[in-house]
C-alpha cells in the first residue's frame, strides 16, 4: 500500500489504485481506467488576464501559466458550466486531471456515472 498525493508516484509504482475521499473509497481500479473516464473533459485555453477571474469561476483549473510579456493566461481546465470556450484545444488527460475532476465532482455531490 502506498499513500500519496503525487500522481507521478502512483503512475510509476502501481497498476491498481483506490481514491479515498473523506474516509470513503470513491474509485478503485486501474489508473488507465480512471484516466479514460476523463477523456474529452480536459482542455487548453489561452485568454486575456482580464477574463481570467470569470474563467476560473466557470472551470476546474488543473494548471495554468501566465505569459509575463503579454499577460495572457494559458490554462489546462475542465469546464464546469457548459461546453468549453470555442478557442479551446482538447488535451489528452493524465492521472492528475482525472483525479482532480473526480474530487471536484465529489465536492459538488455529483455522482457522475462515468466516475462512480
């Protein structure tokens, strides 16, 4: 048994995993199975710094980077309030994306069948 929040450790060391949230197992299976459930849900979008606050409120942000020269923000995200922005580019999800999406859905009481 390995307990960690570092998804790279899990990917490297385990073929099966369980996700424990508030004392309850919310997923148990192969890492690839959890990642597959996040397919089509992870996007990259570049936007102006002015639009960033509203964008954060409407998306689960997995990671982001700000270009100091332009002030533009490029975010890896999952839309929470509808389809992705038109300029969004689909990304191949990884274990961290799938994990954060699973936890976010649990926080909001969403029992999405794809993640049950």
